[in-house]
């Protein structure tokens, strides 16, 4: 149920609460009084540390548009009035009543639907998807008797861009049959259909392929990048189509879920009877609906329905039930009405579908055509009657010698499977009771019992199952929208309705099944010829929702310990001005942090406060170049500097991962976060800014030939003869809490002179950190100078420095100590400086004498080379 508890925590210093692990289909919800963000702080026990998350595909306005397809008889490409009839319609969700000006009852108060496409542009289509980000509808062609395919044939998918509602653009999106490996079947029709509505046709070759070729339902992925399409051919496969490239990314055969053909007391598998149609994307998963048609055995006991979920490339059964429950009579008042109830096995025999009146098709054959999820997780299942696609209004049988005109009366259904303790329970069972005990549904009653139409006084032609199998649920509305024939009553209950045979949408209460309202889409087919009247005259029903808004924010704080991490107990910064900037550098909105240090910018409609700015229309989806920035010249920041950026090592600004560090990068004028917006509903509350007290600090370390040599008698003091090469290395570190601009740094040395003056590197100095413009806290710069060692006995070479005796690293007796010189490096910045010595020695001075007598060493009195010289003889020393 989403609850959690953390007990036993020590809150003496406060605590930071983080939420992580959200699945891909969920995004952080907008900040509000009942929901915080992914990072929250507590200082004492609390039961209000809550997080709301959102599935962006659930977002919708209070009065969105609805869209559906309408079927028109005839050949849409024949050049007649069939091709000019409207087949794709939208209208406002809250519409109620009828709009057509009937001869008998006049015009209703409702507005007429908007007409976006005609028959010649797309032909018959069932599955409809809507890409919010581009305001584009996508519709998939369907196999229907008495209606020709559109320009692309059986594999045709069409798009309608409605970004300019005054001029929708219809395009041929893709022909699936042209894509590698895809086969949705070929059109078996050999004779052209009539080009004009009102002209009947036999269309004999199509019936056996109804719901067995072309496409069934279609849905769009929650990221709006892919289409999921049910290919009905060869017992069905689920095709995933990349919208941008119009290429197939996967094809998964929809398996036989367990269809049987009964033979006496035993049954054998009947995979040939597995017939999919519905598909739905919900909370990151893809579901398909399948029926076992029982066409092989013709035994109603073999009729069964399954809801399968795609896991990887495998379908698993999540719910199934038998289709042998009682149903309402399709059309009362006929001699065989009582026998034309319930579901029947699929058949391809037109004559078997004809009522004894000789003109009406009544033979309900189940297709699970739509799946939706209610707000409480319950399944809502739409079933269309296959017979509704076999016949129409005043059209002929498959027999060319039969001149009669027939009318199909569809007998679909609308069912609910409640979610009880994590499992689905069909209506009429424990935990999911029906609302009316009318013996027209599972368990002896119906949940959605307002799927019937009574045209007038008792004894009239009552239709008990008018559902056409397409469903839509507006989250939070508490109702289910479903397409029906005879959807609207034009006169008060009890009076004879003179204008039946219309098609429209009914809104059923999700709790008690009551009829909230209804809206007429197409009028009585006797007034507008070519519609399908009481047959399956409407296709999929799609909510047309706006893309979910996005929100960015959210936290500015005093980073007391300077680590760049949002630690519990660190204070928020109040009254800080934050700017939202677009890619052109223009300020779009300005917010001021509240008492909690928070700020927000949102594209949602709302009432702004100082810290939360709404209606930012320029904050659009999937766009680069935005910035959230803080001007650094604010009074509230006068003694502060930006904290260490991206201390956790995460610099992606990901809305689920980059949680608790400071993200702002300073250029000396602003601390800014550069970001790109994501898809709809991808709120990002991780644009955080830490600030530290402005404490300058600088350190320098000088090395001589790699040695510290800080003390004159340290063992690492090097001995370097005058004139020998020497390398001095200078390591400058920012040990303060604020960055130092390069032009404020000066480095000097007693022997070398200036290394860097006001940020300018001097000649003969190697600077390893070009092109840095500032020295950030904890960062280091390295300078190197290669020169020759001076003679330490020559004041001219030492700058007049005093020579210090005692360079004695080996602790020799003082008389043998060497002369030393301590040359000192210094770094200076505003507010601080530092120096560091590094000693070296010249070699110790030395002398030697050798005395020769007449050229002989003669060191020892008895040495062999001692010369003998008479007194008075000459001698040379």
C-alpha cells in the first residue's frame, strides 16, 4: 500500500531521507503539501515524510478530447461518396446528448464532433494511439466486410497530426507488409466494392478472414517511442514498431493460452482457435487479450478469455475466465430471441447468423477487443461481437443469388475484473459483486448494466448488449467510457424513440454502474446512409490527453562542512533569487527560496508563489540548453561562495540518481546548472546549490630536485655543486572554502624570482594546469623551473642572502659542516598567503699538498724512494 516505517533512528542531529529505485515508468511527482521530493530532512519523529510518484501516461485534463474511428460502407478508393465520408472523429469528453438535426426530434444541445480524416485517406481502422508530444493520432487498418481497405491495403497504418486543429494533416505512416518479416495477410477481395454508400455488396471472400488478418488493437509505449500492434494473421503476433524510424524492433508470437476442442468427455489442444485482438500498455507492462474461439469444436464450453502480460519475449497468463456465462438477448421481440443469447463459437457461415425473421444477423461471437485499467487496478474488458464486422445496415449476404438486405445487430459486452488482494476476480464473484441481478452476466448479473437500449414502450425491440468493445478510462473520473450502438435516447424514457440506429459513447459509473451520460457520434443510419447502425460501427476509443507538465527545482543550503553534500542539520538558505534561463540566455522566470530553502519552476497550470512559479510555458519537453542559475552578487550571499560541485561524482543531473550533492558550477558571476528537459512528467528536483562561508586559504610546497628539504639538516637536503642543473617544483593548493580567480594569484621565489604575477605565468616557468581560470577548493596547481645551482659563497648569486652554516644532513662534526642556503617560495591571494623553504648545499671546501724531494715522494724514512744526498749537494723540493 506504499506505506513504510523507519524505527530506532538517532535523530539528535537530524536525518536525511532518500527515496530511490523507482521503476522506469514512474517519475517523481510534483512537489505539494502532501508530497515531498526524493530527498527530505527530518529533525524529529514524523509521519509526514511522504513521496508521491506519477506515471506520466496517467496525466489528463479535466475535459480532454476523445477520439474514435467510424466505419463507412463501400470502396473508399472508388471515387464515390464513400471516399468522402468522415471516418476519424474527436469531441470533448464532457459532451452530452446529440448534435444532429433530426427530422423528428430536431437538433440536440451537444456539439458535433470534429472531423479529421475521410475514408479515402485511411479506410477502415480499429486500433488508435495518440502521441501527446507531437499531437499526432495513429490508426491501424482493420478487416471488415462491406468496407474496402485504405490506400496502403491490409498493412496500412495512418497518422493525423493535429498540432493545428484547423488543418489536420493526414499521412500514410507505414505499410506493415513492406517491413522485413511482417505479414498481416493479403486482401482476398476479387470484386470491387461499390464506390457509393447505400449500394449493397456481397463481399463473399472476406467473412472467413474477419478478425483473422490485418490488425486489431494498437497502443503506444509510455515513453511515446514505440507502437504495439496486434497482427491478427496466423493466430497473431505482437509487433513493436519504432515510431521515429518506422522500423520493427521486435515481433513476438502471441501463444495459444490453452485453447481446447472438446471431444466427448475429453479435450485436445486447439491452438488454431487462439484469437488475439486487444493490447494495452499499463505501468510499464504490455498486455494482450485473447479468446479461444471454439470454432473447431463448435462447443460453447470451449469459449474462454485470457489476459496475457508480456515479460521479456514471453507471455504469461494474468487472468482468464470461461465465456459460457449468461448474456442479455441481442434483440428482443423476435421469434428466436431467447435462443440468441450468450456467446457462440465463431463460424464463417453467414446463413447460420440469420435470425428466423430472415433479415437480422444475431449471433454473438466474442472478440476481446480492448483492455483498460481502472484507477484501483481493476481490469475493464471490452468485447466486440465478430458478427458486427460481418454485416452492416441493409447489406447483402455472401450469396450472390440472395437479393435480400440484412441488418446486423451486435451483441458485445463490457466486463469488470476487480483487483482483490493482488489478484483479479471476475464480476459476479466474491469480492466483485455485480450491480444488478438481471441474469445477463457472470454470476447472474451485470456490473455495467447500462449497456442496454430500450427504444420505447414495453414490447419494443430491446437490445440488451449494445457495447461495441472499445473502452477508455479517464484517471480519477470514476467512470468508464465505452462505445455503443443506440447510445443516445432522443426522447424521455418510456416514449418511443424515433431515431435509433445511432452510434456513440456511454459513460458508466465505475462504482454502481449507473449511466452518467451519453453522446451521439453518428446519427441514425436512415438519416446518414453508409454508417453501420446497430452493427460494429465504431472502432477504438482513445483519450486525447495533453502531455504531463514538468517541474524543476529545488534546494539551496549552507554547506557548513564544505563537503558539497546535503548533510542533515545544515541550514537552508532563505531569500535566494534563482533564475530559470532558456537556451538563448533569456530569463524565463525568477523564484525566491522559501523558509525551507526550496524553489520550483513548473509548466503546469497553477497559482504562483514567490518560491513556486507555475505556467512557465517555455519549459518544454525534450529540449536542451536550459539553465537554473543563482546570481552571486546577492546581498544574502555576500559572505558566501558556491560549494564544491558534484561531490558524489555524479554530474548527470539525473532526476532519480543525482540526489544529495551541490550541482551548481560557478563562473564567478553565477552558480548554474545546465540541463536538458526530459519527456512528459519527468520532474527533476535535483538541481541543488550549496554555499560555504567565504574563507580564503592558500598553501605552497617547494621541492628541490624532488625533495622537500624543509630543514637545513634534514636527511633529504640535496648536495648540488654550483652550476649543476637543478629542478624546483612548486605545488600550490587551495585549502580554503572558496575558489580563487587566477588573476588574484601571485607566486614568487627568492632565487627564481616571479613565477606567476596576477595570474600571468612568467617566461621559463612551466605551468601544468593551463588553461585553468580559477583554483577551486582542494585543487592544486603545479609550477616547474629548471635552472642551475648558484655558488652559495657568492652573495651576488644568492641575492645577498646570508649563508647559514650547518648544512649537516649526516651529522658530521661542526667543523666539517657545509654551507647551506634556504630559498623560499611564497604564494599570495587576497586574504591569505603562505611560504615554504627548500634547502640545498654546495659541496664542502677542500685542499691537499704533496711534497717531493728531487721528484720523489719519500713519504716514509725507510721508503725505497728516499734519495741519498751528500751535504752541500744541490737538492730540489
